[in-house]
C-alpha cells in the first residue's frame, strides 16, 4: 500500500485539533505520543484524524465523561483494576473494547444530517489487533492495531498543519 | 435562593444545550468535525454545553425568583425571595400570628398552685395552647410579680384565669369562649377547664397569591385623601400585623352616614370630616372584662367600661357572673355611650349629633343590668363586649402627624354588626352524605364575608347548601328562617327577617344605619340545619 503524504488536500475536509504527535512520514509503524496541543496547535484530517478519534475513545474509561457515561471503553478500567493478567485476557478485553468503540464511531458517522458525510479514507471499516505485548517489569502494554479504511489502498495522508484551511 | 451547580443539571438539559451548540457551530463552521470522539467534540463542545446548560438554569432560577407569578406557582416558595421582590412594592409577607386568650381552670381547694412553664391545654380536636413562665396561683396573689389570683364565688369552689397562646400561627386556633380545654399534664386539685374568653388574633401566614392581589393597594398613593388611598394606606400599614383589615367603608362629604360635618346652625355639610368604618374581624370578636359593678337598686347594678377597656366596642354581648363561661346574660337595661377621653384632634360633638362618639376609641360606656340575685354594694361581673380588634392602633396611626390628612378629620369606627341567625331544613338523596358541621361553617364564613353590602338573601345561602350537595332547600317561610338584629348608634336594637335582610329597609342616617356602616356577621351556634333524607 502506498501512502502519499501531503499537506495541501484539506479542501472539503472536516478538520479536528491534533491530539497525538505529528507524524510527518506515515510510512511504517509509528509510535504516537500526546503532542503539545496548547503550545503548537495543529489541525488534522484524513487518516490521522480517524486514528486519533479511535485512540481517544479506546483510551477513555467508561463512566468517566459526565453526561456521556457510555462513552469510552473498558480497556483502561481493566488495566487499572489488574484484570489483565496475561496476553489472552488482554486480547479478550481488547476485542470487547474495540467493538464498543467501533459501534460508537459508526453511530456518530451515521448521523450525516448533523455532522455531514465523510470521505472513504476517513472511514474505518475494520480493525485488527496484529500484535500485543506486556512488559511486566516496566508495566507497559504495547498494542499494534491494523486499521482498514473504506478507501482500501488509496489513502492520502494529510500532514497536520498549523492553520485552518 | 439556592445556587445551582453542575450536579443539579440533568442529562436532558445537557443534551439540549449540546445539540444547540453543535447546530450553531456547524452552521458557522461546517469544516469542523464534531463527531463523537473528536478533540473538538470532547474538549470544546462538551464543556461549552455544560456551561451553557448551567447558565441557562441559573438564569431561569433568577427569573423565577424575581417574578411573583413564577414564585406563586411553586409549592413552597422561598420566603426570602418573596420578600425580596415584595420590598420593591414596599410590602412584606405576613408571617402569621398565634391566637391568644384566657382559660378558666377550676380547682378543688384553697391552696397554692404552681403551674410549670409552658403548661399546655388542648381542645378536643387537638388544638394546643401553652402558658408562659413558671407561675404561682394563690389567694392574695402578688400580680405585679406575675402571680395569678385564685378566685372563689362561694368559698367552696375555686378557679383562676390563665392566659394562653396558641401553639401555631393558624386561624383555626381562634375558638369561642366556652370551648372545652383540658391540660395535657396533671394539675394538683384540677376539676375542669374551658376557654374563658374568645381566643382571637390567630392568623395564617399570607399566601403569595394574597400578596400579589394587594400590590395595587401598595402602589396607590398613600395620602388619606380618597377611598382608595385610605384603604391602601391602612392595608399597607396593618397587613403585616395581627390587625386584619377585612373591609373598609369611608364616609365623607355628602355621604349619608357623615353627620360630623353638619355641626353648624343650618345643618349643612361642610366636608373635612371622614369616618372610616373598619371591619377587623371575620367572626364577631368579643372582649372579656372583669368589671366592678355598683348596686343602684334592687337586683340592679351599674357597670362602667373605660375608654381603654374595649376601644370602640359595638354592643354588649353578655353580662354574667365572673366564673360563668356560658353565653348567658343578665338583662341589659341600658348601654349608654359617652365621650370618655379628650377628642382635641377630632370634631366630636354629642350635643349636636349623639352618635358622634359611638364606635370610636373615645367612647366609654355605662351599662345597667337587672335580675342580679345579690345585694352587695359592689360586685364583680364578667362583661363580654363585641369589639373590632386593633381599632385603637388604627386610630393612632391615622392621627400620626406624619400620616394624618392636613385637610380632614379622620375618625375610625367599629361597624354596626347585623348578627344573623339561620334556621332551615335541607334535603339529601339517600346515599349522599352531608357534613352538617361543614355546612354550618360554610354559611358562617359566607355571612362573615359580607361587609358594607346592602343585602343578604336566603337564595345566596340556599345556593351554598345546594352546591355543597343538598338536593333541595326548604324555602318556605317557615322552612327557611333568616333573621338579623343590630344595634343602631342611638342604642336601639333593630330586627330584620324574611327572604332578604335589606339594610335599606331600616335606613336611618341619624342613627348611622346605612348599607355603608353595617356588616353582616354570624357566630357559631347561630346556624341551625335540619337534614332530611328523601
């Protein structure tokens, strides 16, 4: 799959504020971190926006958001309660959390009248937990998730930019 | 007014605010992605929606707390908020008053009785009344030290009079003299007790609806120059007190019952005299006095009522022995009113119009009773007089230099009371339950609401009975007997009876009997209903 990076194709796109670290070169596996939203705000669209949205919902604990108690997933509460004791349990919990997140995304995306339509390269059709690891010494859990977009292989990756188009 | 915080918001309020903000932002900035999970939605829209919903609810609460109409819709409006709004109209909400009176307690021996602080008496329905501080009762009591005199009429049975105050601020605590009352804790030597005087002055807190209705009066200009202004001024001053002004009739220049402005050779009206007839009671109220009577002839005694004993009293209700609580009376031979106090500020000339002082706070009374089976040179009597509570306070208010009209002489008077009796037969269908006591109360309340109106008719009263569930009312002459009696200002008792009690039929301006000076009233026991099942 070839991903062509560009910063010019924001026309007609709905944008969001960048939350994860700017990925200039989208080739290969990328490690993402929370970016400096307050000091260097950027807008995102396209794949990064969708992945960012997925990540935010996955890592939000169910019941944490006032007036949206059913938003989020059970992944972080499972980690915090010590429920995940092995890789099999991690995979099981991820499946449950992923299902919930995808349902939320699709429900919101379906409200075209309120939020407008999306281009295919922003629509996540499926996800797959391709790799996962637990470092018991550092307490770090690593998840590698493969996203399949509705556009298939023709993805235009939009580099986050500092100005609104 | 309680402070609304985030936790007070509901899901529906938040959802409504969020939808509104999303709609507004999407309209102005359609390129912003506000779907669930986006940073804009979670970090911008959601907090904004919470703040918007909170502000909206606070604004609604402020609007409600500053609107008397909205406050009146609440089941229990905050009195602080209510008074804050009413203060804009120079008003406050009446918080209610407790009824007060005296109980006669009979005991079995001459000894010293110690009444504990707060000794409570209760009526049969459970209305409670409490006494004051620790009190001693004995013969030869030191009344200046708060002791109560232990009395006896025959040296065998003893009694004392103990003042009480109602446990709650409610009009239902106004009970008539003679009502049975029992102590809730034991009194050594106790025999029996009952209300010695009418318990009066009990008043419920004003409702917000009543306060709203009185705002026009509060906004009226406050000089004592016309009927509306006089009414507004008196209501504004006394509505927050336990002097309840039920109705006012003002007689001034050109009015039939204004005689004081005719004190001239030609008898022409010259104005500048205003008589304010004030009904300050719903049920007729009587003031109970213990008065020394002087023997004048066989079985006849003369009693004097001082100017401050029962200001402006209307008529004698009864004169009997001190320890009597029954509404029985020695025959009243005469009840003569005199000017008993300085009237420097008012034109009261009984040589020109004998009625000038009647019903005013400047009158005293000399009462002669007969049929007394004793020959003591002096003897104490219990005297009950129909009065208008608060008359002295009202007169003092209109005489205040800061209030008094500089162009008129305003004199406050107790109205002439037409005491009504009703006796009728009502019919009910089989299976229909009629509460006779409730019907009597309804009729009494209706009659007592009729002030300064010319007529009271049988059909008005019959309609009340029909509305309450009676299938029909016997309106034959003998089946429904309506009668009334009133004492005119010259001391004559007049009787009305028939289908209509029409004051105009006994109109006599010289005796101050006009529709504008007479109020209708009924006391418990004056309504007799016979229920027949059809």
